[in-house]
C-alpha cells in the first residue's frame, strides 16, 4: 500500500524524463553533472483517515518529491525554470486519470506544498525543489 504510492510517484517522475536517485537518505552524493535530471521520493508519516463499516479504511500516505537544479541558480530565470518544472510535476502527479489507473488501491493524489531550498552545505547556488503530496489509498481488511 505505502510502497504502491511511492512506486506511482517514481513512475510519474520517470515518465516526465527524470532519473531516480536510489540512495535512501544521502542526497549529497548526487554528481553535480547529473543533478538536472535527478529526483528523489521520500515517504513521510502515514496515518489512517477513516474507517468504514464495510471493512475498508482510507490511508493518507504523504510523500515528498525532490528535484535538484543541475546548475547554479544565480538568476531569476534559472529559478523560474525550476518552478516551471514544479508546475509540470504537480499537474502530472495529481491528474486523476493517472492515479485512478492504478490497481493498488491508490485513488487520489493531492498537492500539499512547494518550496525551493538551497542544497545543504552547498556554496554553488544549487537549489532543491521540494514538492509535498498526499496519496489517498483505500485499503480493505
């Protein structure tokens, strides 16, 4: 169930032409030359939403997608290009027909927030586009 949401997010990003960074926690080991095509998906705290009398329950599966700027973002145009990529990712991730074609219980993906952050410890003006979503999964007992 949780893995299905992360698999969906990864598949959507790959469909947009990005390559997944497989390291679970270390985001600092992405080669500088590959940052402009790399993404990372991280699962956040999972909580049950509602339980129905039919033996089904809804589960919110929050996740974060991070996209790395491949170059120094020294101008507003560089920043805006990264934000435009974020718009495209959001549009694709929350498109109902993408989520509803899944056979894993994933029923919907909601956009939560978008932020730009500096690459930790970086002195090269590289940015991370951080987009938070919530996947709604219906699970039966």
